[in-house]
C-alpha cells in the first residue's frame, strides 16, 4: 500500500526533539530483531522506552506491558512494529487513551485509513519511517 499520510521531515525532527516516552509495540526480547535494536538505540539516546509485548517481564531492563491499555502513565509516541492490518486496533486504543501525541509506524508499515482516524483525533502520524534512522538525522 502506498503511504499517503505522514508528517514532514521538519515535523518529525520536532517530534523527536520534544518527546520523552516511547511505547514500542511488538518490542522483541531477541537482540537481533529490529524492534529490539531500535528500542535499545532509543533508550541509549535518552528516551524512556516502554516495551509492549505479550510475553516477558522485562526487556532492556524495562517493565514489559502486555498491552497499550495497561500502561499507567502518559506516552508521547507509540512506535509500532506489528503488521499493517493490526495498526487499526492500535490506533483505536490510542484514541481511547487520549494522552498519546504521535503514532509512528516502522518501515514498510502503512495503514492510511487508520492514520486518517488518528489525525482526525488530533494525533500526529509518522508512517513507514524508522525512529532510529530519523533520530540519527536530527
């Protein structure tokens, strides 16, 4: 699917400069997985990462939450490492929470319909971009 919706490069830089907490949806405990590599990079760059994964107690020394709904504090960015078809229900949870500022989908993850819903609920969207790569560019 073609990516029709995403923030501009300037908006992305501003998002990364002003955000502090990033929930990593699908954060794998396996060190060779992209989600783990990116989460570790973001953690080392000074962000508070919140692993969201159905198993494990801790990943990268951080408490793991089974779902986005279980996180008891405010989140700046929801960084998604799940299949495109799952983005829709993740966006619905983000809208319901009402404290999430940005939904970010990783490389090759596009769901324009879900992202329109997010934007209509005043949530910024970055699609089909890697947080690590973008952070290296600021």
